């Protein structure tokens, strides 16, 4: 599965970079992420609870950051598995400043999925991945806004789902 | 048929006697077998297409309450030998029932959990930790031949299982003398047989008598018993294999599977009955697939359309391991690829290639759909290249009626045939000249009508035993026992193992007519090795032509014995007697008769023994066919392609089949209907897809496109009757004909519709998207 896209986040590049390098804050933003621990320099271990179509399950995996060029680029190498399948792949993250208050986040990756998750869910995997990405960016946007305003954003599965839906609806109006 | 007897049942539309119990929920399938203390086995399957197994930790799984045993490949290493391939191949890989060291396709069994029920066993699987190292995956058989391709079985050095060449006639001369050589590539995509009932097995071991009973959803219980005996090192007289109701086979249940071996092994190991039932996802991933053949064709032709020879290179995708007959199927395709045509020279090269996929094996037609596709696409290509009529090009090249029995280039001898009447009849039904005119008119207005024609011939009734692989158990013969019980009712034991073909009905029709009794006076028993004498089983449309012939032998022996008894009682020579309406009567005067029951009483009561005649009425027949039968026919269809959407719509579908003499037209039509449905499925809908990582993308029935009723046309059926001289019944076989004739017919029709766009060939399945893209590309060009 190839993933590619870009998103604009409300925050300057340094703040976005800081957020994307803070495991503790990230763990609250990634949908379904139950645990994120630091295994070593730039290496993390995590447990995620994700359901795609009828295939719901817990996945454990490792994430390694490589090729780090602060504050604009890193490469992620992912290796995870669960009872319902496995996931291996890598991707890149690039941050481009857009003025002084916004940052364009560009991501690209190639992920290999296997097991029942593919056999049952392959028709919806692409849209499921897009949804998860959308929820993550919605959460990140809220987090950065709160940070700028000096408040703390509420993070949770439900609220981030609504944030994502709201973003989609706003996107519809922007287009028209 | 005995002299003077008018058949009552043979030839008439007798309803299937199997159906009342099946449609009223009174059938017993493997999953209906419930034994006291029975355990459930569930397989852990590889999520990887190719990976090294570093370790498997089953400790947590074993500790789960209710779990009785957890086994991995290491537990059976040295105890269970490799699974069996009966067909000859040069490189035959070691194929353990549970993977050892490596997994080579998605779905390969890695471990088995046995528990008090399947839910507990499944929970146990979730606790097994397997540490895999993924290895490079190869799923494209042509790429698997490249020098730098990952090697699936390292001991062979490359991915070639077998390379074989067959050459006959002066093919090089044909190539030299041709006005032109037509070259093209054909793909028979990978298909899943999808029987309605998945596989399943129940095994029971009696340690006191050292006797194993195995219920399995199989097409050949005796073959399975012989192979299991070899693998489990058990004597065959202490093994009983039962094929209860079998909900469809289509070739995929003519095999010896890892799960059957493991179920039996576990029952013996644990001294408890064990059941394993396949789930649909397992069925799509780990039951043998079919077809998967890439062919490069070269056809030397004269400018008048005469074909001089046929040359083909086969790339056969064998998957990761070889199942029972995997290497045999492509050979059939090669031997039959010249179809119904005079082709004096032929040559084919087979390259059987390992890939990280499930093994294909026999699937309804097993080689003949591929062969027919080659022959018929070749005819269409010739017609297209030379701008000749596709019907006429076929007529021109047909083997003429006078040539039969006709030896074709591959050496096979076609028993009987008359191909033109079937073609004429099919063309008459669709009103060929009129529909061609409609097509021409339609094209002027952006209507794309296509006319598909397929004249097929296939090989059935296997067959002379030497035709089967030398290492295959059993033979090409078939067996039957007939027993007239003391109340003059009849029990028939047949060695074939019908699972939808309807022999409980057609065999009863034969017997009832022969013995002058009612059809309800006959019961046909099959599928139990402890009851039925050894038989080979049901496959290759052989049930009636071989099994029916064996039954006729047994019937004739019984008739002879009963006539001898009656002869003494009536004081009439036996050869003047006949069976009529519950009596044995004088053929010349049917009123001079004695009731059948009196003869039966005389035999069983034996109060007045006749010298030289044993008591009882029980006779057996073992029939070895001298040759195969070759059914044929022409299918024709009219389709319309919507150029804006690529959707194919059927306007007509006509099938004219010649399966020799017809015992029950209703059964024949049922077989043809089902066959056409599966053939159209290949042409338009179905395809097993693995991604480049070896992941199976068509692992559910949401993704694998088995057609629904509304996706299929109304079938208009007709027949010609050319009896086979090979067997006493004159029958040829019809189990696969529909599958063989329909696929090329539909492809021919769709491509004919697309002719104005200059589209010459498209690979199946001809899905709307594929057709639409081809039209878009053609319009841009």
C-alpha cells in the first residue's frame, strides 16, 4: 500500500517538528495507540488497537526514525504485527514552512500488509488508512492550536473522529 | 438394452432421487458427523508468502483450558512423510503437512491446535508466537524463471519443477510452408473452484481394533484410503474412508490434503475423534486452485485459412508445492489443444514453475478448457487475420465425419464425432445470417454486438489405466456390485463417488430398465470403502461412461444367473428369456412368465438347488475402458458491449452438446447449466489475485467474483447424439462439457463486439473496467 499526501498544520515549523518528535504527546494523537515507549534513541515500541472492516485486533510494533534533519525531515521504519496480520514499511516526513504560522506536512510511504487484515479488509484498507491519517492530523491541528493559545487540547478517539469529520466538511465547502 | 424391451426410464426426465433428502435438510455432510468426545482441530496459517520460520512458541497455547494438543512442523518431522504427488514431475519438493523451516505461500499450515471445541482451538492459535523472517516473494511465473528470481526450493537451484516437450508430425515443415504464422499470447487466469461445501474431515481411531475411520468431503474415498495408508503406514483393511454427502467437488476434492492427514494423525495420537472443518477463507486460500496457464501460440496457416500445425509454449504456474495431480493437468491441455480440427503437426513445451502461491490442480475440465481456449482462440485469430468468417474457418478445418475413429497429432484417438451438425444447429438457433446483419447495422449506430462461436471437443471417461500416471494408486477402470435382496429389491454399490452428478438416479434408471422393475426398487450406494468394493472415484466425466459400464457388466451377470434359474423353473432355454415388468418372461411371448420374486425365492431359499448355481444374487463388474470418449458440440452466443461502460450483456446463449447417448436429459441439462455458469465465470468474472507480496487479495466471497444468477444468461440447449462405440452404454460424459465450451464462446463474442475498435485480444476475466480501458485506449490511438 502506498501512502502519500500533504496537510497544512496551524503552527510554525519548529512547533510542528517538536510535536512530531515528542512521543508522549504523539501517543495521544495517534488513533488507537495504546502505549508508546522509548526503546532507545529514535526508536519506539508501541501497541495499537485498530479495526478495519471485520478484522479488529491489537498490533505491537517498532518504529525507528532515521535520516533525521531537524527541523524538516525524517524517515520512519515500521515493523508491526498482531494476530490479524502484519505491517512492514517505511515512509518519509517533510515539513515545509508556509509563512510564519503554518507548516505543510508532506508524507510518503510504502507499507506492506499481510495476513487476514489484507484478505478481509483489502477493499477498505486504503480508505481506512486515509481516515486514520485524517484523524491524526485533526488531532495534531487541535493540539497545535491549543498550544498557541496556551491551553490544553482534549484528545480522545471520539473527539478526534469528530474533528476529522468537521475537517472533511470544511474541505467540502472550501472546494465549492 | 435387452432385446424386445422398451426402455421406460432410460432417456426420460427422471427427477434426481438425491434431492428430497438434500433440500429437506436430511443430508449428512462431514460437519454433521458428531461423535462422543470429539475434539476440534484448527490450523494456524502463514500470513507470509515466503518466510523463514525462526521459532514457534506454543507454550501459552497449550496452557489454555480446553486445549488438548498443539503441534507444529517439528512435532511431525520424521513421523509423517511428505504429502504425495502422483503425477510425474522432475523436481518434486518435500511437502510436509505442517510447514518446517520455511513457509512458501499465504495460508500454508504452520501449526494445529486441538481443543474441546473449535472456538477454544481458535483462541489457542491466538496464543502461538511464530517468529518469521520474511523472504523475497515471487508470484509471477514468468518472472520466477528469471535468473535473479528468489528461489522457492533451494535444492533445485531455480524455480522449475518440470520442463517437458511433446512434438508430433512435421511441425518445422508446417512452419516453413505456411503463408503466414499467427502468433499470440493467451492467459488462463487462476481460478478457485469454490464448492458450496468447503473441505472437512472427521477421524476416529479405535485403539482396540487398531482401526481408523475417516469421513472426508472427497471425490475418491478409495484413492484417499490408499494414499493415507501410505502416509500413515496403516494397512488398508484397517481403514475405512467415508465420503458422506459431498457438496460439490469440481476436481478440488480429488486430492490428499495436509488437513486430512493431520486429522487422521491427531485422532490416532490422541485416541479421540477429531474434526477439522475448512472455513471459506481457508477454502479460497488453501484448497487447490485451477488453470493458471500462460500460453504462447504459433499457428502456421495458409491464406485460405487452412491450419497446418500448432506450436505452443506453456508457462504453468504450479504454486509452491505439488498437490496430487498438479503436474498432470497442463499435459491434458497440450494433448487436446488441436481441438476438433485437422492439424497434422503439433508441438508444445511445458515449463512448470514454482511460485509463492497455493498449488493448482484439477478444476472442472482440468486441461481441456485450456486446450479448447487455445484451439478456439486460434480459429478466431485466423479468421480475424485473414478476414474470413469465424464459422466458416471452423467448418473448413473440422476433422470430417468419415475420419472417425480419428487419430490426432498428439496420438489420441477420437472415438466418434460429427462436428458440422452441431455447428449448423447452433448457428441455426441464433439465426446467424440475420444476427450478422443486425451486428453490421448496429455498428453504424454505435451498438456493439458480438457473435461468439466455440466448437469444442474434450476427453472424458478416463480411461485405459495406462493413461494414468504410473505411480497413481487405483486404475482407470471402475467397479460395481449389484445385489438383488430377498424381497427382489436391488442394491447397487458403485465405485464412483458422485457428489452432484446424480448417479443415484441415472444408475437406478439403467438397472430398473434392465431388470424390468421400478426405479424405487433400486438403491445406489457409494462413497464408503467398508461397504463398496474398490473403485477409482468421480472425476474427468467418467462416472457414467466407466462406472455405468461396470454396472452393466454386473447387471448382465445377474441377469444370466437369474435366467438360468428361471430356465429350469419354466423349462425354456435361458437365451429365450427376458426381464419384463417384474417377471422373467419369454421374449417371444411376454405372457408366458414367472414373477421375479419366485426366482429370487428359489435362489435365496435354495430348497431345490440347481446344479452349478450358487445361492444368492450378488454380482460384481470391473470395467476397464479400452479408450476414452470424446464429447463435442458447439456453443454460440450473442452479446452486446456497452462502449461507455464496458459492461457485457447477453442477448442469446445457445449450447448444442453431443455427449453420446443420454440416460437422463434432466441430469444432462443440469450438468450443462452448471458447467456454462462456471465457464462464463472464467470468461467474465472470476480471478484469484495475489499481490506482489504473495498476499491473497481474493480471500473472501466479497472479493472473489462467483457470479450470481442475474449475471448469467438464459441458456438455450439442444443436442446431437453420436453414440460412443467405446462403452456398452454409448455414453460419452457431460460433467465438464459446459465449462469447456462456454469460456471461449463468450470471449469470442466479446472480442467480436470489440472488433470495430481494433481490439484483437484481451485477457480474462473480461471485466467492464478492462473492456472500458481497452476501448478508451483504442479511441485515443
